C-alpha cells in the first residue's frame, strides 16, 4: 500500500475511509468532503459501516468509544479497513481522520497510517493463485499539509515497511531461507539503503573462536553466518548495537522437539529478521546515532556432525559451556554475537532480541515481550517505546540469586538450568557474557514474534515485533 498526503476534499475514486468514534454521527459530519447521513457507529473497534452517498463509496470504521479511544484502537480500526480493502480488491481510497481531531489523541493520523500499512500485509509468494490486486494507493486527507504530517507519514511508512519486511522474511520456509540466503537478503538491503554489510563465514568465525554459534550450526548442511549491518549515523561516538537471534529452523537438535512443538520453528529466526527490518527503517529514516545490526544465523539440525548434550563448547569470550540441552541453542549463538559486538564496537547501548524461551510465552502470553535489563534509563526508555508502539514489554529480573543455576559442573557455565524460571536463566546466561559497564537489554520475544490467529493489523504468523519498538527508541536518542 502506498500512502500520500492530500489537502482538501477527496476525488480519487475507490473508497472514502472515515475513522469515527462510536455513537451517533454528529450532524454536518463530512468525510473526505462528503456529507455523512446520521448513523450509529457501533462500539466494537473495527466494525464497519459501508454505505453509498451519491456516487461516493463511504466506509466508516469504528475506533470504539471516544472515552476509550487510543492510538492502538485507531491502529486496529485502520488495520481492519486495510484487510477489508484487500479482500475486495479495492486499490484506491482516501483516509479521513478528522472525526478523531476532537479527541485530542497525539499521533492519531500516524497510528491510522500504521494500521493501514501493517494491515495490508500478506504472504502469498508460494501460492499458485495469489491475490492479483496491485499495490493500493491511499490518500491521507488533511486540511493543509504541514511538515509535521510529512514527517509522521515518512516515519510510519519506513517503520511499517521494515516491519513487513521482517514478517515476510520470517514467513519464508527453512528449505528456502537459510543463514546463507538470509545474508544475501541483508546484502541486498544494504545496497539499497547505503548501509555497510559484512558477513562472517564459518572459517572466519572459527578464526575468531566463536565456538557457540559454530556448535549450534554444525549439524546443518547450511553453514552458519554472522551478518553485520552498519549505519554510520549523523554523529560520531559509540554506536547502539542491536543483535538478533536467527535460528532459521530449530529442531531442538538431539534434545529433539516433539511433533507438535517443532511445527512453526521457522519463526525461531524472528529476532534476526526484526534486526533486518529495523536496519531497513534505519537506512531510510537516518536517525542521529550510529546503529549496528548483528544477526546471528544458524540452523539447529541433527546429523553425525551435530553437537550433543554433554559436549563442552568454548565460546568466543573464552568461557566454557557444558551443553545440557541442544535446544537451548539461542543463547549460544547470541553470546558469541554479544562478545563480538563488545570487542568490535564498544557500544554505548546493546540490545538483543530473540525468540529465546517457551517459558516467556507461559509467563506473558502473546501480549508482551520479556524485558531483562538492569540499567534504569534503558529499561524505562524501552518500556515507554513499547507503550507508544503497542509492542509492549514487561520487566523480568536478573538477580544474582539465579546465577548458580547456570554454573556448570565440569565447565564454567551450563546452557540450561532446568524448568523453574527458565526465561530468567536464559537472561542470566547471556548476562555472563556482557560487560557490566555497558547498558544492555535482552528482549525475549518468543511470545510476541508470531500470532496463532489473525489480529486487526497482523495476519496469522510473524508479527515483525521489535521493529517499531526499537525504531521508536532509536529516534529518541
Ligand atoms: Zn531451541
């Protein structure tokens, strides 16, 4: 979908979309310049009234009760409208948010744009008969075009394109999308958005003694890759480094997953694909700060070369790790990426995101990601970005009480500490690879990276969680 700003009444054809609060429509309400007859708008967010006024095709979409309306209900209503348009192959329209103006919600128009752009996403490239509609063109109607509107639309467009890119790559099946082809995607992106891209092969990682990521990928015919995307920023100084786990398929290795839990493990790359989508948005929006995106990509398979429980692996940091579960592989690939990031960039802030543990899904469901962070400023900033974007996080502890659970018997550490508190154990394991002077946050997004059923602005599957959240954070720096 392509959005453009337009001042004044709408005459572009297709549908006229009005986002309106629930209740009787006020007299003399005009949507896109069309006089709306008196109607009762339902309370359910996203419920649609489709009516004709003369030749105009009018779509009124409820944002719920005025008293409960937020940027999120606006996003949802617009997302449902985008789905409605797609389902009916409507390729043109005008969006009028003016009925929301009296509610005084900051960012209402931007949220509506986000809802449209995100709600328009589909993944159909493997279908024999994909939807044939060309990219829809929607005019965002304003009384006059202000530079703030231009900026808001540019931000929404770039972050949603990043989110949809993350979704698209996440949906790619593991027989097509390997660490090597993920690296090719990153290279393509770097070329388009003028980022620097470096890809470390297995022999280069062996020279750097990255025993963790190499152990995880050993069982796969597809070699592992460490993918680095650099954005130079408009100011010098140490960068923000964002690291994503991209296990392109996770069988669990010899700690094999069950028939039920192995399905959907292509989504174990969603931390990495979020970094890819984020760097696309960074390349377009050019924030002030330097940003480095690192994607640790490996496939966790079984073969005679695969690593096994009881192995002791030497990590890039020099620490040794006893393998208790080959299914706790994400922390191994991330730990080496964290060490690499610290040695190469001396980051001002380091954030990793990963579909790390099933335990975080048990704890928080599909509503919020787990936030592990002991730096107050970074934690607060990420929580606020989560609220603004509705990619919400909830704080989890990293107390020293948990440290003994990752102490190895015959090695420095072990990679799993049993069932109790295992999302925290994942965080504590990673913490032992981070210099305590560097503000660092670990986001466990196993619950939020995908949805099992369609949501107002996200079809079933990958959500792209993290792109809008982290872009909001980066633009605040
Ligand atoms: Zn696993």
